């Protein structure tokens, strides 16, 4: 089983689609990541259930 999974989200600043990589061995996590397009900070959070991504949230972190 691959414990890293890519997931596409929309940046809340520039509205571009960006690809994030999540670690499925962690049941849930929140962290800050800069958008690779506009370089503004995003607060990313996700949860994992049964080895799959359950919920993903991305919001502006200004």
C-alpha cells in the first residue's frame, strides 16, 4: 500500500489548482504550505479513514 497520495486542491488566493501530497500513515494533520503558483500561505488540513483521504480543507492563512 502506498502511504503517500497526491490530491488536487484549489488555492484560496489565486484559484489555481495545485497538487499536494498527503501522508496516509497519519490519521489527520493541519499544516501551512505556500502555494507554488502565487507563494501565499494556505492552511491545509486533512483526515484519513480506512487508509483513504476522508476530508480535505484549504483556506487562506493571512
